[in-house]
C-alpha cells in the first residue's frame, strides 16, 4: 500500500516565481583548449604585447615610472650643466633697455659686468634675431615708469615669438631717497606682474648687485624653445668675405657673389655640412666646408682683462674674452672637420620644375572626338572680333572675368562729387560765420595748415576706403550687387551652390591654379614631420654643440657682409630637410589688440615665422574642423583666424608674428600666433550672397525681384537653394517675364520685411607675392587714433 501511494503521488509543479537560468550556448564555438591545440604554441604579436602589458605588476609599473622620471631629470641637468661649461657654448646674455630714459652708459656697464650683448631697442629686426639665440634676456627698466610704449611694443613681439629665460633689472633706485626706494620697488613690482608674474626685480647699482644677478642667471631654470632646440644655430662673432673670381681670368668679381667665412659656437643640435643654412634676413645657402679654429673663449682660471666695447651703430657686441687675449691663438692651426659631398648635400631648389608639354600626348579615341564635337555644338555664344575663326574663338578669355577675382572685394564705388558739394557748403558757412563774428583766425589757420602738411593724404584716403569696406562687410556680410549690364551667369560663372556647407563634397584637386605646379606637397605632412624631428633629435654626427667652428658658405651676396660690418647681428640656422621648398603654409593667428585698423585679405604683410622673415599676401579663413573653410575678407577681432600663404616649408612648432608696414617705413604688429600646418589640399571657399526683395507674398509662395535682371539668369541659378534672413528655406519655381522676376516657394510663411538670399561659393587661393627681402624697420612710434572714427558717413 505504501508503494502504491508513492506511485500515485504527483510531481511538484513550479509556480510563476520559479527562477529560470539562461541556457548554455554549446556546439557553435571553439573552446580555449581547441584554439591552443590548433595554434600549436604560436601567439600573435598584438596578443603577446597586450598580454605583457596586462601582466605588468604594480611594482614593475612603479619602477618603470621612476626610471623614466630619472632619465628625464638627468637629461635636463646635463643640458643645464653643459651651458657655459667646457663642453657647451658660452652663456649668451642679451641686455635690452625698455625705456628711452634708460642711461645708455648704464646699459653698457651692465653688458660689461654680464659679458653679454647690449641692445638699445632701436632696430626691431635685430632685437628679434638676438632673442632667438640668446640663452637669457636681461630687461632694464626705468625707476619710475618701467617701460614706455616702444618697450611695450617690443615685449609684445618677444612674447609672441617665444621668450627664453629672462631677468628684470631696475636702474636708478639707489639714487632715490630712502623713503622713496621702497615705494619705487613696489610700483615697479606691481607693473612687472602684468607681464612677468613670477619674475624677480634685481637692482644693479654696484658690483655686489652684479654678482647676485650673475649667480641668479647661472642657476635659474632654462626655458626650452622648440623651434631653436630642434635646429642647429649660431650667432656669428667673426666674418670675412672672399668674392668669386670672374670666368674670363681677370680676377675681378663677376656676379657680386662670394664665399662668406663665419665663426661662432654651435648651439641647439649638431651641425651637418650637407644641410642648407639660412641667414636671417638674407636667404638660404650651401656649405662647402667646416673648420675648427682655436676657441677664443676657453675655460681658464686666470681672469683676463676686459676689453672696451666698440660702438658700431645701434647694436654693440661686447665679449670680454677674445682671441687677442690669449697668446699663441693666432698661430694655432685650423683643422678641417668635414667637407660637403656634392652627391649628398641638399639642393637649393625651392620651386618644382614645370614642363608645359608634360601633359598626355596620345591620340584621342572616337568617343572623345564625339564628346568634343557635341561640346563644340553646345558651347555658349561669345562675342568675338569680326573675322575670328571658330578655333580662335575657343581660346578667347573674357578680360573682365580674369580680373574679377581681385575686384570682387571692391564692390562699392564711392563718388567724390557729394563730398565736394559738402565741402563747398561747409566753406560757405565758415565764411558767413567769420563775417558775422569779425574775429581774426590767422593763428588757427596757420596751425591747421601745419597739421595738414604733416598728414599723408593718400594714406588717409586709403585708410578711409578700407574702413568703409570693413563697416559695410560687418553690416552686410558677403553681400554683393548683381550687375545689370552683365549677365549674372557670366559674372559669377566660377561660383556654385552648395546644399550643405558642412557635408557637400568639394574635390580639392579640381581646377588648381598654375602656381600649384610650382609647389611641393607631402603625402602625409604630420607623419613626415614626426620622422624628420625624430631623426634630428637622434643625430650624433657633424659639428657638436659647443664647438667653435668656421663655416664656408658659398655664393653669398656682398650685402650680407656689409650688414655685419654695419653692426647688425648675424644669425645662422641649419635647415631641416625640405625646409627650403615652397608650399602652402597655414598659420593660426589672433589679432593683436593694439592694432585697430582693418586688414583686408590678400593684403601684403610681413611675416616672422621661426627664423625666417619675408613678405607675402595673406588669405584669411575660419579655423574649423570641417573639410571646407570659409574665407574672410577682413581679419576679425573676436576669433582666431587661419592665414594661408605661399612660403617655404617650416615644421611646427614655431611662433609667428604679422606686421603691416606704414607709408613712412614703420611696422605695426598686426597679429600673433603659431604655425599650423603645410597643406595645399586645404579648401578655402569664398562666399558671395545675392539678395532679392519679396514683391508679392501668397502664404508660402512669393514673387522675388532685384536678385536677377533677365530670365536666363533665373533659369541658370534655379537649382541653387534659397534662404532668408529670418531662417526660411526655399527654391526657385519659375521665372516670370523677362525682367528678373521669379516665383519662389518656401517652407513656411514669408514676411514682407524679410530678405531672400542665395549663397554661391568658389575656391580661393593666396597670391604668389613671396619676397624674402624685408626692408629694415624704422624706430616705432605709436600711431595716434583719429577722433570720431565711428561717426564717418557710410554713403
């Protein structure tokens, strides 16, 4: 009975709350054991490296971090101890006065005590060149004001270029009374904090103060500037020039070129004889030989007698120890370190060779002949002179179209008739008032005539024109007037519409200008930059850092030696591979707040890019992350801009300064920034906006006029999308009549006060105006701003 009851007992039935586990997936994958048996011990490189990184223990990671930190610290200490020691170049100190009231004899005394180079800040180019190679800059401040307007201008340029280690020195505090000394030091400290937050102010009124300053300069942290530490450079101390002999055997100079022998200490990295060298402000040259003369500044125990400074212009080079101070240095033999190999040294070729007959010369196929015949039948009718054949007509280019690119920015024409009428009315009113008041204004008229004589009328008219264009562009950006006498499809035939500026495609190799055949392009600029900089950092051959060498530079014009004899500092830098070749360089800059005048695109500016200095026409564009960038007609104040220019290749990083030269020769600082990239494929699009007025509105449709003035233009631009200032979007539906009226449909109701716009784009390129010669800058004086500039009538 018990067994029967057990057989009749029912099994447990799970309820709705029973846990249900996920079933195991089997039969469709390999196990780890099967994979290991198939690989037979073979492990992929990626898996092996990941496994090693994963299995690195905590203690090993800590040891690795400590080792990297120790290596970096040792490298910094080695570089610091090498500076000014037996194995490194002398510590180069430049003493710069920032105020016109600083005593020049005092500056000379500072240079003698510091064994440095003194600059009186009269030549901006010399100041910037010396700051590129100096290890330390000593700024001399005035006891009450610190620095003047020109000192502020020089500091702005130095900070933008890259400031090395520096120190601040004040003059004349010891001459003040005891009560005013503390106040003067506090005032100068507060003034210096704006520019130098962490700098210390040193007095220099005695030898004890000079010893303290020297101790500070020798122990302070050296600031590393990337653009000079990656390239071999030197400040030339001695130079001699040997002109080339003529080919006819007369022995006289033939072409004005010769061999320049320069001597100096190698700085930065080892110097290669097969590399090109660049002399700042003079160009690129080739080396033929490197010699090792006797070191004029050896490390000795006996203190040599200081030499008196030899004045030479505005720049004074003072070295307390020279070759003449040591006996036997003149009779020492000069060893030849290395000579250039003609098969390995780099060429001076800056532009690519252009062969106009390099195109394809194969016979056309039948299909190509048929396409050409159809294109000939469908070509547009062009007005040509009488008697011109069809073949000649195909080669005729409209002159207005060729010159249209440069004139598009000058859309508004201003007439001087209204200004003359206003001037006459003002003269009449002035005469009436003078008759009524009966007051003699002889003195006032003489003062006004004197003021007018000092004014440059051409410069005033040019500035007023640029100001009006900038104001017009600010109120109506990119808007142009459709010409009435010229068809719009002819005037704007190089422009096209874009559905979306961000996502619509644009081929970067389409319709390139002829100048693009003269430049060089990298397949991957960033990868090439990393490879070249890594090779330069690992270079261990050539003239090592700290050696005193003599370089033989070939085919140098005599003007270089004349500049050195005139007292200008001569700076030499070794170029990296490809840095002599021309390409399209892009610079990211921000407008300097001290410059308030409008700067138009494609206007000639002066560039200071790394060690180079040149003149070129700049093309402004927006700094965005897309593949297309909008061109800007003027340099904006509120945003950083990208400046595109034809210039020699320079590998980042490098500081960039933009100057604009006045009519009197002074150079104003326009913008500062850094080198961005070298990319000829960067697409910069110029936008124009055609505007029309809604004439009749019927809900979503409207009749628009004043955008075009004939029916053919409407049909030509019919595929282009329309937009309004109030955010409506639409398209052209049909043309009405023959006078430019068109029916348009929009996505919502249109208002009568709205304006219909059409955006058209074309690719813009910089102008080829590169000029390596930059005239010397005259002493800078702050330009006075005109009064009531914003009240000028825009009509």
